[in-house]
């Protein structure tokens, strides 16, 4: 099974469990955004954050 098919299956199951209906016209966009966000999740979860890192209480660009 392709990764896109797995994502679509999970997406449909999640929407159903929440009682949400995703219109067929919107499904490609929702799928693309889900895959994009999963990439960010994988990136963040792959970072090593040791316990010695101090928390950043304020964000200043």
C-alpha cells in the first residue's frame, strides 16, 4: 500500500470517528495538507532535545 493511500485511510477513519464529512472536492487538499503537516511532525519528533535545554518563555524573532 502506498504511503498516500495509508494517509488517506487514516484521514477518512479520523474524520469518521469525529463525525466529520470531507467533501470529495476538498479531499485532495485535505490530504495534501495532512501530508505536509506530517512532514513537520516527523521533523520535530526527530529532534534531540536534552533535558539540559532551557525553556524559551518568550518568542522574539
